[in-house]
C-alpha cells in the first residue's frame, strides 16, 4: 500500500509553489526536449520544434481544461474556475484530441524538408513523457480517485486537501493517477524502442493512441467521482475515439502522402521527383524526335561547329590583311608571297 498525504503546494521560504502547475510546466519542458532531440536526428532545427511544441501545448492545455470542465461542471462556481489549472483539473484525453486535431495545420507551416509525418512520432514520445510528469501533479492534489480497495497498489489517504472526496484518513482508495503513472513507464519504453525503426512514419503515434486509449479506458472504469453518461466517463468516450481513429490513421499512413505538394512545408527545398513526388521529369538530353529542342544542347552544337570551321583549311577566302604605313620587305630582302587559292598575291 502507498501511504502519503497530498501535497498541493510546496513552500520554499516566502515562495509558494503550486505542485500541479509545476509538474505541468516541467512535463511540457521535458517533453519538448525529448521531441527536439529526436527531430534533430532528421535535420529539423530546434526553433522549428519549439514552434510545433508551442502550438500543441497551447491546444493541449485548452482542450484538457475544457474537457475537465465539461465533465466536472458541478465544481465550476465562477468563470475563474474554468482557467484555474493551478488547482488541478486537467483531462489529458481532451488535450490529446485537441493537439491531434491541429497537428496537420502545424506541420504544414514548419520549415521541414520532405515528409513531415515523422514529426508525429517525435511528438508522440515527447507527449507521453510530458504526461508522465504531469500525472505527478494529479497525485499531488488528490484527484482521479476511485472507491476503497485492498489492492496492493492502492493509495492510503494520510490527510491533506484533495480535489475529490470526501476521503477518510487511513482508508485505502484506488488512485488511477498512480496507476497511469506506473503503466506509462513501460509504454514510454515501448514507444522509444519503436521510434528507433518504425515501419512507416506515424507508426509511433498509432501505438500511443492505441496503447493509451486502451489502458486509460480500463483504469478510468475505477473512478467514482466523475459524471457518467451511459456508464462511461468523458475520458472513456475520448479513449474510444482514439481507438477508432488509430486504425484509420494507420491505414492512411501506410499508403504514404497523397502528394509531395500537400505534405511538403511551405518554402521547403524542391527535389528531383517532380511536383507529385513519384513522377520523374523526362530526360530530354538525347534529342529524341518530337521533343522540344534543348537550348543548352543547341548552343553547345553551334559552338562545336564553329570550332570545326576554325580548324578547317583556309581554301575559301583569304583573311583580310592589315595595311600599315610600314609595308616594307623585312631586313632589306624581298618578302615572299604566300600562295592563294586561284592565283598569287603581289605586294
């Protein structure tokens, strides 16, 4: 049994740190670093990764908070409660769906060469790492709780404020945030291993969607303080959407990008594959009949003909002679006349 009190704040002298917000911030920074390191292997500048992470984090925070507010409306007493993330209350599945929804829009605007789908794999590993650290914040404020249990990984409440309850000190409860922290460890190891040699770009993201969706759906069934519809929590509905979307995206990723123009970022370097990525430009250097004349080859042929003419015997016309005022025989002798075609030249 795990026995400890909640710790929603940490006091450092006159400074009070809110544990939940601190864990979210550290999770974002660490996840961004993991993503940037992997992207650098593909020649993606750190600035481009930072731009991507900034957009995804913003969408994730908004989506996670709105999803939590929608499923915990009884805890919203004022407009400030909607944005008071420092008090806890984030639903990762909502943040994941929001971030996933804007990913195509973000990647198309990055200055990244080639197929940008590999960015999804990098983001998947970083996202899982960030979620691991963020779950420590949920543990610190006492949320994602279930009923009493004798499970050996259950959490024995030892006092302190909680987001859910009321709880009885000394009683052991299911704490799905702890469970998620524990199963995220092997899931991250699996994603990191798979990211070393995925079969196709985007496969690591598919594994995250499938693995997280299935595991989170199971552990969420233990929660007792969430509002339910048809027996399912809001997070479970979002997990179902991930499980449905995963095979659809996997099939699309296996087929590859529809065209290089659609997947290449704006301003990226052009390649030799043509505008559609799989059509090679025809080679017209052989001068095939019916093909437009290559200006470069024509110019080269003209130059060669000029060279041949200059080396041919001069039997057609004499070179013009420069007439000067000193047209005298050399050294007092008589200058020999050069034979010309059709006669002799006299001085």
